[in-house]
C-alpha cells in the first residue's frame, strides 16, 4: 500500500447494489470519510473547525473503479499528498481490499480550506497545518492508478 493509511471500514450490506457489488455512490462516501480522517491527521479536526469555523471543501473529485468490491470486503484507504499551496490540497486516495494487491478504486481530489462565515471564503492554512501537509508531500511526482483524461473517441 502506498501512502499513509487513514481509514478502514467493512462494507455495509445496504451499500450493495443489484449487481451484488458496492454501489458507485458509496465509493464517494468512503473517500469522503477518508478525507475527514485526513483532516484529523493534519490538525483540521473537530476542535479546530469549531474554534476557527474553517474546514475543507471538495472542489473536484475523480473516481476510478478498478475492481469490484463485495459485501464481505473490508476496505482500507490510504492518502498521498500530491501538492499543496496556501489554501489547497491535491490528494490521491487509494482504496484497497484483501482480495487484490493493487487498489480497487482511486480518487483524486482538490480540496480547499474555507472559512465558513456568512459568505464562505477561501482561507490560508495556519502554519501548523501547512507544516503537517509539507511532511506528507512526496519528493517527486507520483502516479495515480487508473488516472486518465476522460474523453469519447471517434469510432469511424
């Protein structure tokens, strides 16, 4: 597993669709819960959110479905910080289950630090959060399994 493990969950039976595998919407839920766990790791926990009224908003998310996940699986999600700036995090999440050595799904996310006042506004990370993120950022570019630009190609 690459990256830092941040979240683990068994698959709930109500998450299974008519094809007998994990419904696509629940991949998003699992990656969202992994984002919450990442927030706790870097200092954007509940106490921080209450004290500052700041949180992370998801600006963009690309999910790749690489293998089926069944109701008997337990999935573990790891995160890699691909890049940061004063207000944003570019992160790659990899979801694993014991039946496969490679990820069953990946999510690439762009997250924005936001102050939730009467009019939400992007806010710079405090120094301690920026430092925690810096420690997680890789030395070089990393590949995202399954990542590609989406397009329809002509069949002529």
